[in-house]
């Protein structure tokens, strides 16, 4: 089956409720078509002991929280994979429900990899929305090689890119009924997070021992590390903005390129990439990033999936080799979404 062979249009609050293990959904186009936005909440709701869930190579649009993960009956849906999907909304959602395209509570050992997640906005209530988060005292979850665009097709509201901790969780929904730490041992690597024009690209809320490396944070206010249980190691990132500890949060940083100016017209990203504002991440100036990063000391892959040697030390999500990147994957974003 190829992408587009099956198109599902849903007028239900939840399209699929999955509470058993080892389900895979692949190559679907799924669209919420409810007359009122609050009635199309989730395309996929993964609960209880739905371990080893896989969602691969789908297009999912026009829901509030397209993918919802949470515990139930004392079980957590763990060890899942969300890979190579396009997840977005064609317009601002007219709802006060949570608008977070991947909304994961009390889930562990998930990998969110290679997805395009874009255009999430809540029109009512607090008007705060997220691209994706893990919270609820989960652990060991990974964001790897995703393209997160807070704004692309439309604008408005307060939009944050990736988060461990999100807006916080009530104790009854947290692991062991304890939300003093919202997440532990998370990794955010090789992602592009862009156009979060009113807030941060990465937000850590009571997130302990987080590793953030080799990301491009473009046209946002940067990274927030918030509350005493939050701690982060941050290196090899290109950040149009700043890294800020808030309310007792703490971080260690090295080998980052940051732009602390409020003027985003001539940002550090524009000094390295050809035209990031239109999705062209061709490396026009490799000098600031090639050989300037902290060595990863293991074989790893960049955002394109190209394996790099163990002594790789480039900064940002693309290996600093202008002949060996996946720029074509991103140059057609605007026409693809339109």
C-alpha cells in the first residue's frame, strides 16, 4: 500500500483508540472534518498497554491533538515510534481544548523522528499551543531529526516548538502520582525548530537531565530551562535567540552559536544557510560550523540520516559538507503544504 491509497475523513472525537500492543499504522491520509473543532480532538489515542505502537509515513491534518498518548488502568503505552509523518492544521483551531500535535503524558522510551510538524494554534482559552511534548513524569523519550514549524501556513497565538514538561500535569496523571519532575533523560537532537515568533523553540519544564545537541533553532526566542528540577546539557546548536534559566532551572552549554539580538533580520542562521526563511538550508558558509562543535565520540547520523564518523564535530543538524546534505527534502516545503 502506498501513501494516498487510503484516505480517512473523521467526524469523531477520536479516530482510532488503541489500547493493545504492537499496532502499526502506515501510509494513511487522515483528516478531521468536524463542523466544530472541539469535536475532532485526536486522530490516534494510544493508551494503557499499547506498547510498541508505530505510526509511519502518514499525513494527518486538522485535529486538536493529532496523537495523544497517556496511561490508563495502571499501564503506560511505552516503546513507540512516530516517524516520517506530516502532521499539521490548515488553520487555527477554534477551541479551548489542548492544541498539541503530539501530546504525550506518562509515556516512556518513544522515538519521534523525521516528521514535519507545523501550524498548531489554539484560537480560544489561553491560546498557547505546542508542536510536541512529553510530560507526566515519563522518561527516555527522543526527538530526532524533525522539522518543527510553529508558523508556516498561518499565524497567531502563542506557539512553542518542542518541550519536555509542556504546561505541566496534574498529579493524578503522573507516574507514581508525582509531577515534581515532568520528564527525565530526554534527548532533543538534529531538529530544525523555526518560526516560533512569540516564544521559545524548546521549553523544558521540570525536565531533568535533558540533552540538547545539533539543533537549528531559527526565528524563535531560544530555549527556556525552567524550575529547580530542570537541568540540561546543551551543545553544538545554532540558536537565533538565547538560552535562559528561569525559576531555578540550570544548564551547561558549550560550542553553541547563539544570537542574542532582538533583531532577527540578520540572524546567525542567515549567516550559515542560504535562505532558511523559505526552507532553503543549503550551507552557504560552512566556516562557523565545520570542525567547530563538540565531538560526539560515537557514530551518529545528521538530520538527513547520513552516518558520520565517531569524531564528528560539526555544529547544527546538517553535517558541514555542502555536497552531502538533504536540502531538497526541505526546499519544497511551501509548495508541498499548499
